[in-house]
C-alpha cells in the first residue's frame, strides 16, 4: 500500500523500516521534440511528453516499492514525487517515502 499521508486509516504502523526511494532519468526523443515544437506554435497538450512522464513516474514508484519490499515493509507512507531537470534533454523523477509494516487495527 502506498499513501501520501503519514497514517493509514484502519491500520496501525507496527514497525518503521526507513527511507526508501526509486528514481529514473528520462531523455527527450527527437520525434517528441518535433511534435512539441509544432504544439508550441498551435497550442495543446504534448501527448508524447505526457506519456513519457507518466511512464517515468510509474517506473520510479515501482523501484521505490521494490526497495521497500526488500526491507520487509508492506506499505509506504508519506510518499512524494519530485522531478528535476538534469540537463536540457533529461529529467529525473524521484519517488520517496517511509517504508513501514502495517497491520489492520482491532
């Protein structure tokens, strides 16, 4: 389970395993750049970039989950996503949070 909150309703955190993260670096593609340049003229969503960033977020979260599972966690609380431009043609997406063990209350 992955939540952006510090607690999970109906569950108790029984153990904190620690900080976990997953990241990926994505680069632009010449085909996407051409489409983006045209969209810059006429306006509208740059679907190729939207798809690329969605895939990057999915991969970063997947890597974070793998790290949490390796630590013996069954949930991540306080999950956040962050992006950073590394150079003009590349961006890094980072997913991070706190790996925990949760159990249903009562």
